[in-house]
């Protein structure tokens, strides 16, 4: 079997663009992957083209060799653009291998330890601006069976936060806690906003609401700073969505800078790299809770890891999406009692509808996190999609 072509599909999805990859072979077996990057899609498409020039004509089933050589021969190793390109192609190769053998990818990684996985939702707050609106939307989500939810209540603040804005954030968290009751897990996102002192203050202030974790309290560039917050935080700290490969994570593990790790299958190196990261985390008794706010193919790939990683803890997923998401792929999610079923179809268990993807071409979107528009994450009146 040889690779004959690689195509990239950049699909507008309101707040960013999905970036899907499809790898074709001379035996008619294709594989799909996702490298949805959030905002640097043109650079990502170019990086995938460089991988295409290497991979065409080679056996797609030699996944470890191709990953190693592509990573090594980039020379300027790592970084989100190169790693997202490699991650997307890597998961497509696993999809091809699984399909060629007639088994799901998790079977090639040791088999199932989980039939399903617990999820927490992101994006449930779309359009909310006031604490009362957050509370109302949280209550509606719980009616649908949600048992865990995440959001960033900190507005457009960066590095520091005023007492006024902190109080507003705490009012928002309080409104959500009151709306959902004591049994629903709240996960508080900070998007790497704060300096160390502020991060510690925020951690102490949110503690009375008993969050499952406080995510990425400081920017991702300095793991010593993350450790400084964790050492004084009364709540668990999660991090890792902006770390790439086991080489970056090595320092996080050495420092024990986080209580939960959150690598993203679309950015940190793909399926095998996350499997290795989960194994290292398992040896350190750290729960594995992948970052997964992207599209249907990334979700399908992460579910393969949820199936076969003993320390898999909880999976992020978007609460809703553009109404045509269901047409872009063959995604068929089964959700019950706060958990998502893991299927057993060959490969990743999902296929791409190329024609539908082409109907929604690239639209430029920009980062909302520090503009006050963070909750403008989905179109108005978007419904719960799974």
C-alpha cells in the first residue's frame, strides 16, 4: 500500500475553521485526521503540504517511522503549526491502518479498558453576558443530562484582574453553582491569563465553589510559573493544551506542575504521542483529561484514546456547533447520563463528506479571548447537537 495524495479541507465553523486532512492510497483505503488550529489555518495548510511531499509514495502503515522522520527532518522541531500538521496526518495514518485490518484504532493500542467515557461540555454558555444568563444556560444544560461543564468567567482580563472584575467572575461562578446544584462538576478555565500572584489569588477565590480543576492559570511558556501557582493553590490545576509532544511534557512531569494533563490530539503529535503521554502520566498517578474543543474527527480520535488508556479521566466536548456539523462527517455520537459511548467501527470510525466541506470555505476569524467577546462562540439559537 502506498500514499497517493493528501488533501486539506478548511471549513468555516463560525468562531474558527475546522482543518480536516484526508490521506488517499493506491488500494482505495483513505484515512482522515484533524488539525483544527484556531486562527493560523493558512500556515497549517502550508505545513501539511510539506508533509505531503514526504509521504506520497510511502507505505502509510509505517506510522512510527513516518512520525519520527517528519518530526526530525523539520529541523525547527515542535511548535503548534508543525505539530498540528503532523498530528492531523498521523491520525489519518492510524485510520488507514485500522481500516486495512478491519479493527478500531484502540484495538491496535492494546484494546478497550473503557466502554464509554465521562464528558464535560464547553460552549454551553454561548451568548451569555451576565451571571443570570450563565445560570439560566447552565440549568438548561443539566436538564439534558450534563454532569460537568467548563467556562472562562474572567472576561478580557490579562495578567492582572481588578477587584471589580474578579467579583463579577465570582458572581458568575456562584450563579452557575446555584443553578446546577452541588453534584455537577464545574471546571474553571483561565486560558493562560494571569501572572503568578493573580493566579494564586484566583485559585483561592474560586475554591469555595469546589471546582474539579482550574485550567491553565498562567501562560504556557513557563512551567516554573505554573508550578508556583499549583504549590499554593487549594484547588487542582490542569494544563497542557499548549504543550507539544512528550519532550515538552517532560518538564511538566519533572516539576509536577499540574494535577491533570490536557494534551490535544490535534496539536501534541497525534494518537500515539498522546498514548505515550498518558502512560507517563499514569506512572505519575496523574489523570489524563485531553483538550478537545474542536471538530468531529479530533473527537473520534480522542475517543480511541479514551477506550485504551487506564488513567483516562474525562473528555472535553463542545455542547453545540454550527448546524451543518452533522453533515460534514458520518459522526454519530451516543450520549447518556453524562457519558459518551465509544464505538467499534474500523479505524477512527468516522468518514469525511468532501462535498459538504467544500460548501463552507475558509473565513478569517480572530482570537476572542481578550476582547470581551469570548462567549460569542456559537451562532444564535444553536441547539445541543448530540
